[in-house]
């Protein structure tokens, strides 16, 4: 028997989930909770296999609750079920120890499959969640290849800082005691390294990725 605890701040949602889970011969809903305190109390009172946990738990974060469950009740698995489809939430939930992640628009059969998969010792992501994660990984890979691995020489960084302050090529050359041609060379190298085509984009990207404060 798979013992499941429902944790969501919307009581109507937990009642609906409990109604159809109770029809399954291998699943027992041991209770429903609307906040973290109720979750802790339920976990201390009985042995629970899986917590169906929402990220939005009113004043509390399901992310923090998930981490606490995994740390304090290692035999209990967490299956996140949330309306949040942002990659950042998905990644954080898995980072905090969740065994699965579903969106609230998932169907009955997939939810049952996820519960049984996690109970069997495996992780579970819906196809939609997996697609979100893969797109994020591809995007990060492109960013890392184009930007995150950029290394500037000391002089390039000096030129970048002065460009951001609005100095002209002539002014930069005077301040750094180099020729205007050398400044232009450094400017071209900066544009190429950050994969942009003008100074406005250069400054925007440099600020975005922490090369300028």
C-alpha cells in the first residue's frame, strides 16, 4: 500500500485528488495539509511514502518544505505538483530533493504513474516538464559557450569600463596612453567575445552577465 500525504493550500484541490486516489486499491491517502506545520505533524504521526507537494503553500514555500522533508524524513519521497512551469522552480525543487515534478494540468493516469514510479524508487518528470528542463539546458549551454566562458585581458576590461562611462575612442586612448587604433582593436575584440554588434548591446550584455557593475 502506497501511503500518500497531500500538501496544498487549496483545500478544494486536495479534496479532488483525494477523491480519485481513494479509488485505487494500492494507494491510501493518509491526510491533507494546507501549511508546513500540518505537514510536519502528519509526518511525525505516521509513516508516509510520498508527499504530493505544491510549491505555493500560502506564506510558506514548498521549496523549503521539500528540503526539510528530505533532510528530516529521508524515507519519504516528494512529488511536486504545481502550476509553475518556470524552469527555475523545477530545478530548485529537484535540487532540494524532490523525486518528481508534475504540472497541475496533468491527467489522472499520469499522476498515478508518477506516484507508482516514485514509490518504486525512481524519479519522474512529465513530458512537458522534461521539455522545459531540456530547453533550459540547451539555452544555458549556448550562453556558457558564448558568454560565461569569456575571458578578458586587463586592457580589454579597462576599455570596457571606459566605454560604459561614455568615453570616446580618443578620450580612452588619452587616458590609457595607447593609440586610437589600439582602442578600436580592443573594442572589436569585446564585441566579438560577447557576440554583439554595437556598443549599446555590448554594455547591456556586459551588465547582464556581471562584467560591469
